[in-house]
């Protein structure tokens, strides 16, 4: 495992979360996770990023939103829509 690469990924995820918090005026929690998907159909594992923020029960100002993509940059773009 490459610790430098892991640290870089963590820093990028932190930056993205802070960016999304700014967009929401710090009014909601932002969660970014990196997932691995192992499918019985595909032989190789697939990695992606999942971004969630907002009120799960849709009671607050920010409704539940989600962005999912193979790259962090794309997941952020989707979440910003």
C-alpha cells in the first residue's frame, strides 16, 4: 500500500468536503466515502466515490443529495448540480 497516495486521496476528499460545505453555507453535514464494489459479473474490483449531504428526513433547508462517480472530481460535479 502506498501511504503517500493514500494521504493525497484523503487530502483531496477533505478539500472536496470543505468545498461542498462552503456551497451549503455550512448548514449541513457532508460525507465523502471511497467504495470498492466486487461484482460476481466483473472479475476486477471497481472503485468509486460517494458524496452525500443534506437532511435525510427532508426536514431541513438542505434536502438529501447524492453524487456518485468513478472519480472524486466527477462525484463533486454531480453533487453540485
